[in-house]
């Protein structure tokens, strides 16, 4: 079992490419971003992950300079970019933007789109455009119009245009969500490889945990305008700060109990709950993939030192094949709640089939219930 506290991202020995300190934004008396702080190093990809409406996009708009914060500071390479009395204009912030809508100019050719944000000598501009189109594999399309390209090709043009002025920071608001699933993985991997090679600090907004886990060096998990947990994807997934953090990444089973003598008694046996006052209620949270199923009764009683604890009789309520695994739902005599278990491959027991359920103690998370 794991008793979880907050985790912190790695410290940076040099000034971060991007640092935001205590950003807060209010609309008509409602706080939509509250006291948000984070750092992004050169070449690092940080994902702002959270449900719709939690303040992710508002945070990006403040960093880009299209919206002003009510309090807090924004720093780039150790220099102040913006606070409540000083503000560098958006066009001078050296920040690139990529969105779900590629926002290409339909009347301009590919090369002209890429060159749009560049200034200075025409020869230098042409060289930069040619270099970027070569890097994104679109050199032969420089005279094409956007409507003549596929969605993935348009995405790469948008990337080249955003990179053309050599931004220090790239802000990305769900830029891959409009792509076909078959293209998405390859396009986003190529995009991030190029950004890392350029040393660009990337702050990417997504509401999809799988995308954040795949792309991010660090994840900042947002909820109700706050960052509730920040760290490497492995740590966020395996050391969640609370029940909601576990549930954001996967389905969960939740069992409640009261603590007496540092133990919580449940139908699945006793769980060690040291440091929790007697009489407190706790939630024991377990992911479906960590439920163990058996057709024969197993377990040896409520001894908390037994890895699997006590077996509980369950009847199959429903079983579905999900592609790479099967999801089986059970009802037990101890609770009206449905318990879910996932099994690799095809496993579709008939409704009403009796099985015995056990819980892996080393994969549980125990959280005191806040009153």
C-alpha cells in the first residue's frame, strides 16, 4: 500500500527557459487560474494536463501575452517578461504558438506561410524557410497551397511557421487532436524531436492522459485552476497525490473503511494504515489491472502481511473485450458498488459466473477522506 504526498519536479541548476510564478487570473469575481507556478528547461516538454475548464488554456494565453494576469510573474531565460506593472508586448516575447486549428493562410503558398513571421534580408528568409521545410519533409511542397495538403502535412507547415523566428518557447494547445489516429503518433513524435533539437522549451496543453504520458518530460496536473501535482510521468502515475489524480489516468475501484489501531478492516481483509488517527475514514484505491481473479477460493484470511489478503466472492455482471484486454465487472455481497478488473487478451466469462477477487496490497493507494 502507498500513502501518498505531493511530488515536486526536478530542480534546475540554470535559469529555466520559461518560469511562471504565482499566476492568478479572475473573471467577474471568479478565479479561473490560481497561484500557478512552473518551470520549463530548454528542450523540455511540460504538459499542462487536466479536464476542460480547469484553466490550462487561460494559462497559455497569459504566457503568450494575449491576456493579462491579475497577479504573478512570467520570466524567460532569467529575464522578467511580464508582471502587473511591466509587460513585454506579445510580438516581442519570442514565443511560438501552435493550436488545434493550424491557422494557415489559405491564399498563401506553403513557403509564404512559413516565411510570414520572418523579417529582414530576403535571402536569409528564403534560406530559413528552405531549411525548415526540409526538416519537416515538405521541401517539394513549397509552392503548394494549404488546401492541397493533408491534415498531417498542414500540421508540419504550422510547425515550420512557428519555428521560423527561432522562438525560445513553444506554447501548444491540443495541436494534434484534429489529426487522424493513424497519423497522430508519428506527427507529434517528429514535432517534439525537432523542438528538442532546437532547444525550445515546450508547454503543451492536453486533456488526454495518454498523450501527456507519451509526450511529456514533466506533467503539471491541473484541477480547478490550480496545479495539484507536478513531476515526471512515472511519478505522477505511480505516486498520485489523491484519489482524483489516480482516477484521471485510469478507472479505479474504491473501498472505504475506518481506521482502528493503524489497521482498516474491509471485506478484502485488513489494510495497514499507519499514522491515521483511530476513527478516521480512508479510501483504498486500486486500479482494475491490479485486481486478481480466480475461479477457486484463495487468500488466507485478514492478515495484512499476506500480499493478496482475503478473497471476496463476486458474480460477473458484464464482460467486454476492449482490444488488447478485457474488462470484467463484478458485484459482491459486501457492497452494491461494481468492482472492475482488466485481464490481458480475451476473457469473457458469462454473466453470473462466480469468481474470487483479491487485491494486490503493493498496488493500493490509501487516502484519508477529507472532512
